[in-house]
């Protein structure tokens, strides 16, 4: 099965170059959203074209839909550039690049940059199509520019109160409008965000107060060291086992939009708190698994594992070590003698580095200031290839 994906703009048939028109005119089956299909004139009676409007939800229905039309010339309509947050990328994931031919059109991102005079290479692009608005949070940095696809401009405004927002509707079409009113934006809009002075750093070690917690929180200094040892890279998956407030998973995901994390926590109240922290800090995609380790650790193989709780439970370290991918990292923190004994045993078996972190914070003592020591934390970090 192979398909041709043709980008079409808000100016519809009029705006299509001859090559794109030819693809559409010579297909046997034309697929797309109802809005996109309506932009294309009906085929003549001599050469009927079957039109298939996307069902909802689309992605799970796609394999069956394509199978039904196996052996026919299938053309798929996509808005703008099919490979920019579009159906083209979904089809390539499904069929492989060799079976998807893409005829692009300018994307809404290119058109928005053209209207605003923004360099495309200087903007961040975030799609909120079918996703929570919180995803925009890690992209908000002083003076930066962000283009948001989909979503409700009012929700973005609430998250970026000091930003200047511009709504760009129906780009490239006869109904194009560029304005600053956030109410009743056309569904086909891009929101341009010019950040003000707000926006937190993405370097791990956020202040403890930024997390909702009940005391079960890896504190700022230890968290920064732990993240450095976990060494997140774009696209990697973390298991945060015994996640507590979820701060390790949250900071892992904030390092890059493609990083993912599963937070495993047996206490349902804490699990709910992890979800709230993830949303508040702009990484709502963290998967929270409620249950006891190792029973619930039958999950996608991780690139790194952090064990912050449950070290003394039978089989937790074994399961995590077995699951981590080759060249993956395992980092475990212990504060009790019993869990430290587990780490010492595993260090003897697998090697790696044992480090003791002792942090004291200066606090008020009467009218003076003194060091208040935090509980020492023993960290064991090991990489699979070194074991
Ligand atoms: C799933 S994304 C697809 C993006 C598309 N592939 C592209 O290249 O522009 C859909 C979102 O793109 C934006 N969009 C697409 N065409 C647009 C247009 N002509 N004017 C404004 N926004 C547009 C809207 O934010 C819409 O919700």
C-alpha cells in the first residue's frame, strides 16, 4: 500500500500548483477532512473518485481504512505542509517513508512567520491540537517567540500573562485576519506568542517551592545532581520509581520536549499530586502508574531509571536493571541504612559510583544564621555497558 499526501492551503484549489492538482485529479480515492474535501471540485462523471472523510478518532481507524483501499491510487489531503504536525508524519509512521509520497504546501508556520517578519529558525513551534495548553509552559522564556498551533488562545494567555499575543486566522485564504482579540478565534488559527520577562530555566534543580509535596520530595541540590547522573538526552524515556512528588520525572521531561517519563507511585494521593506538578510545570504528558513496584513495572523499556523509593522491596532493583536498555543508566538514592545496604550490595555486584551527598542550608537561628544539615543521601549510579 502506498499513498500520496498533498498539502492544501486555506485558498483551496485556486492556490494549488499544477503538480498537486494533477495528483488529486488522477487518484481513485481521495481522503481528507470534510473541510479539505470541500475545497476540491467534484471529479467529472467519466472518472469517478471515491471521497472518504476522516472518521473521528482518526489514528486508530487509519490502518483499516488504508487496507480497505489496498491496490487503488489513494491521495490524502493535508493542511499546509503534511510533514509539519500533519497527517503525513502519521502515515510515514504507519507505512514507512518509502510508501508515502509527500507534495508539500507552505505550512501555517511559514505563513505566520512571513506575516510577522519572524525568522522561522528563531521560533519554537508547539502544537496544542488535541493536547493540553500546559505544554506551552517550557517554551516560555524571556524575549523568545513561540508559534502555537491549535488550542484556545485564552488558555495560553492565562499561562503567559506577560506575553504579547497575536492571532493569525485562515492564513493564505480569502478570510485571512491578523488581530489581538483572544475571544472567539477562528478554529483555523496560529497564535503568535512574544514572551515577556517571565519563564523558568530548563536546567534541573528548580526551587523546592515550585513543587506541591508532602515532604516526599528529592530536594533541589540532590535533584540537580541526580538529574546530572541520569543524563537525559532528547527522545529518551525515564522510569521514576517511587516517584513521590514526581520532581525527577518533571525535571527530566523539561530538559527537552521529546523526553518522556513514567512515574510509578503506590500512594494514590501522591500519584494525583504528580499529575498536578506535571501540569503546573508544563510536562502534562508524564504517565503516572499507581501501584507497588516491582509488580507494576511491566512497562516500555526505559533509557534511564531512577529509584527514589521502594529500594528495599524484593526484586525492584533486579527488575529495573533488567529493563533498562543497553547503555542506559540506573540511579538510586537512599537515605535509610537499610536502603543504603541494598545499594552497597548492588554496587559490589555491578560496580558504578557510590556518592554521598550532604547538604546544609543556612537558616535563621535567633538573630543569627547557622547551617541546618539535611539528611545525607547516598547515590548509586551505574551504566549498563559499564556493568
Ligand atoms: C494539525 S496542525 C497542521 C499544520 C499544518 N500541517 C501546516 O503545515 O500548517 C493544524 C493546525 O495548524 C494551524 N493551521 C493550519 N492551516 C492554517 C491556516 N491556513 N491558517 C492558520 N492556521 C492554520 C491551526 O492551528 C490548526 O489547528
